[in-house]
C-alpha cells in the first residue's frame, strides 16, 4: 500500500484515494504520479471550498501540473501507466478532471465556437463520469463543487443567470403531470431495444409513443416541446418567460420517450433522446433533485438517471457512440456496467436545490454609490486574473433575480471606518417590485435568511435586536429599474428587515435613475458615497426541503415577524367592525366582530385598480346571496373587499382574522399565508382549468362538479401554513354573455400569463355546496380550538373529518 498523500487529504477525490489503496505493483514513477495527483486534488478542492462562493476568473486557472498532464493523456495511456490495474479508478479520475478542464477552457477561450466546443466536451466527459457512479454512492463534495462551477461559468459565458428548474405559471401543471407520467411509464430495468418484459410498462409507453409531446418518429431537435442538447449551451437569459422554462419537465419527457422509442425499435431516436436528456440533466444538476413534488416523486434523482444510461445497451448508449458514430474518447476502456440502483431514494445522493446558492456571509466590505462591492479577502484570489488585465469576480445571486454581480477582491483606497452594522443585499426583478405575489415570494426568503438564527435562539425579541443592526441595499438588475415607474409592492416589506431607509444601488448598464423617481422610504445612493460594514449577507438561505426558496420554517417565521411587527399593530376590534360589522346590530351585541368567536368570517376579495389582469368573476353576487340564505348572520358573515383599500398593516391583520378566503387565482390569494392553520381558501377557477392541490377528497380529481379539497395552493407557496385549499371550477356562461371565458391556441402558446386572463362564471349551487363543506370544517375547527384551549392538551385542529 502506498503512503498517504500529504496536505488536506480528505479533500482529494475519492477515486484517487481508492487508487492509492488498490493499485499495487506500480513502478516507482507511476506511484509518485498517483501520490502527486492526490496532493494536487486535495489542494484544488480545499481552495474551491474556501473561495468557490466567489465566482470568477479564478475558475479559469489551469489545473495543477500533474492533473493537467493526466488530462492531456488519453484514457488508454493513463490506464496503461497503472499497469492495467484499477481501470475503474483511472476512468473516474480521467473523466472527472477532463470535465473540470473543459469548463476552465471554456472560460479562457474568447471565440464563442471554441468556448462552446470546450463546454460540450466537458459535458460529455462528465456524463461519462456520472454513468460510472457506484450504486448507492453518496454525492461527493467534489461533484457539488463541479455543479456550482459549471452553472456559474455558464452564466459568465452566456449571460444566462436564471435557474432553469423554475416551473411557474402554466408550467406548474405540466411539471406535475410529467412526474405522474414518469412514475407510471419509466422503468430502470428497461435497458435494451424491444419489449421490456413488463407488459404494464410497455402498454404505458405505447399509449404515449405517438402523442404530440412524444412522437418517436420525429427527430428530437424539431419537437416543439423539447430543447436540442446543443442549444442548452447558450440558452435564453430569461428562462421563466420563454420555452426554456422548467427543464426538469424536458428531462422526464426525454427519458420516457427514449424508452418508448426503444420499445418500438427506433434506436436512433432513443439514442438522441438519451443524449438530450443526459445533457439537460447535467445542465440542471444543481437544482434538478430539489424540484420534485414528494407526493409524486418516483425516488429517482439525477445520479440514478445517469447510472441508467450507463446500463443501457451499447446501440442506444449515447456515451458509447455519440452522434454520427464518433466514439467518446476512451469509451472502450469503460468497465462493464454496474448493477441496478438499489438506493435511489437515499437523500445523500440528491444534490440540494441550487447547490451553493444559499446566503453567503460576506467578510468586511464597502459599497460605493455606483453599486460596486469591495470585499476584504485576506489570502483570497489574486486581484489580477487569468482573463485579460483585470480579475473578473462575481457574487452569484439565485434569490430570484438570478444575476451575476461584479465585485472587487480588495477594499477601495482609504476606505471610511466600517459601521458595526451588516449589509443585506437584496436583488429583485421587475415583477417582484410591482406585483404583490412576486414581492412576497422574494421577501419571505430574505427575512428568513436574515432572522432565522436569531429567532431560533431568542425568539422575536432577538429578531427585533438583529433588525436594528441591518442596512438594506436593493439592486434592480437586467432592465428591472423600469419597475420604478410602477407601484412599489415590494418596498413596504423591507421595513421588516431594517429601520433604516433602503438604499437603491443603480445599475450602470441601465439608463440613469432620477432620485425623484425612487419612492420613499428608499433613497438612491449618491455617486460620491462609500459605506463600509463589518459584515454582509448576500443571497438567501433555502430551508431544508424547500423549493424555490419556500418552506414551512421560512413562512412560519415570516408570518410571525409580519403579524407581530410593532409598527404594524392596528386596532383589530375597529377593523372587525369596519369589515364584518352588521349595521342592524350594536357593536357590543355582535358576536361576529369579537376576535375569538364561533362565527365563521368569510372574506371575498375582488380585483382592484392595481390588479394587472382585469379578469372578472361573474355571478358571484348570486352565489353569495344563495349562501347567505342558508345561515344566520351570527353563524356566518361575508365581507366583499378590495384589499388595496386597506393599509399594509391592516391587510396583514385582516388575513389573521379570516376563516375563509374566497377569490380567483391571483396575487390577492397570497394573503392566505397569514391565515391561521386549518383555515380554508376557496379558489374560483375558470371552466376546465385544473390545479394540482394534492387532492384529498375521493372521486374523480378532475370532475368539475366536485369542489376539490387539498393542502396545496394554486400559487407558489404550496402546502405551507397548514391551510385547506378548495378548488371550484366555473361553468360555461349563458349564450351571449360578454367576457373572456376561452383562450385560443395561439394565446396559450405565446403568453405564459394567458391562463390568468380568463373570466370565471360561478355556479351558485356548486358554490353553495362548496361553502357547506367549508362551513362544517370551519365550525368544527373553532370548537376543536376552544376545547383544546380549555383542556390545555396538545391537539391538531387543522385536519378535517368532513373530507373523504
């Protein structure tokens, strides 16, 4: 056995350490090469661990001498240098660091074609590497580093900053459906052309083989729903608004359709589909495993899909023979395929969502009036980089605006004294500034990142102390400064983070900002000012199990902070009287307007002047009138409001007092996050427009005559807060009624917001039926809460005995 390598050995790639243990009988020269590899690998990954969060030109620094020499060899030569031993380790070492080298080369090369070629080679090498992963083997830290570097380099090369795993708007139901189809139709044991031996599986594949989304007779590159694998090298910068959104959908579709093509003997189509699927998996490796709905999840992650490719027959294996029969270098040196995966559900094998994109604790820093950030990095990357005359360093923001921000790795000359405060850098897009739902989607993870630690150790009192130490800086990157002309929905939420006015940092790449256009309390940074802070926070922390920054812990903390914020306290008795008061009853006799009551308070939200899509809900007045006939005013009270007629503090308080929130899909339904657990949200949806709510009620989940009960929201906050979401589909309107009740195929194809433009026609009888079940549940919940309070015994009152 060779002696252990020196340096931080634990950081060396495990394949090298395994080779040190297994490769006996080597010449002294080969043994010394292996030992040098271990040392260089250790130092490389140790440095990446320390400064990998700072993206930039240091990624282009060439590999150390021995690693670079090995990468320059063929696999055959490298393996023969080990006397033919340890072929598995030789392949893993060579393919992994060849991929690493390719990414570095793509950043060093200035010609776009050469850079793309280097990135493609890196993708192929890394695909070959992942197909060799041992079954059940946990994800390695070195692989996490590669995923972070790969995505960051893509952003620096192409200007593509948005994570492609986002599945919003009309992509959300497609993603849910893709997961159902994948669970039903994809099998890891189907590895060769022809029938799989599983008739149920084969029948499922036949049913989709010739559909529009999976036509096995059409080449991959021209299928409208799919993205050609080469195109992934230069995707569109804004993937939420284009057909590049929700790439996990394409991954599942490509793998299922590959098996359909294998079943029917279309070998070329199967190989193309697997290659496109593998390339897409590699491109989104830092977010793919974290996007699954666990109620639909098949337990298969990105490592399992790559291992599956490694097991398929050579005629359809894209890493044995690539396009045009050009063999992957060294492919004949790959050892025999490994066995089937046995631990696909092991969480250690899953790459966390947006790996490395969590909140970064910044060292002492300064920020000037142009928005440039200066970091004090003792012993960090050099100030001169490998690209051009000036180093290019970036902070990578994946909080939602998804942008790269250039930073300096040294403080400015003669910086002012640092304030003991901490800078919080908030990056948002145009929609978040001007739309309530998007604003909350950004505010929640930022508040969680800033206060989670303080809250865990000291509760809200510690949160208020931490708040006094923060200064918020706002970026509006990539044309988002146009949002300053719109209503600032986002800005009031920043009061939760800091008592100091937020400072807007201008983007030099956009037109100049007039200080008068910045709404109070924010202010525009002055051109000559430099502010220094003892520390900083960049980006957001994703709670365990969260997707897109959302999670139970984050929302619970946000709700606790917002509903208890001292500056937002309002007289709830007065608010109750104004909204639900009965003019025929004296206030002291009205049991519906006391805070603790058995009366069910229903809040119906109508779209006001600030709403973007002017869709309407028809026949709602008739539906409400029918419901009110069935209940006494002391049992159920309904208020119809436009939320914008209240102050922000009143809107938050109003949601906490609501038992049932009713409205169409839109930003106003975000107020549900402040409702008490177990409360009900009734969604009025257009005819034949279904949402995945995690259906609990038995029966046909897409039957429009049934109100669908579930725990999932139709918006991005999903199943947090323990609410019941009830979906009620509308009907076709009477002939001649004016309104937009149907959408054309062209509208659906060209606009992601088209589904939000449909009007809703409510059936009074169906509405009353839905409200009947809601009333039973809400009444039971209030009795349950009262009983629990009296007995002082812990009990969940958020479930319902009325849904079967």
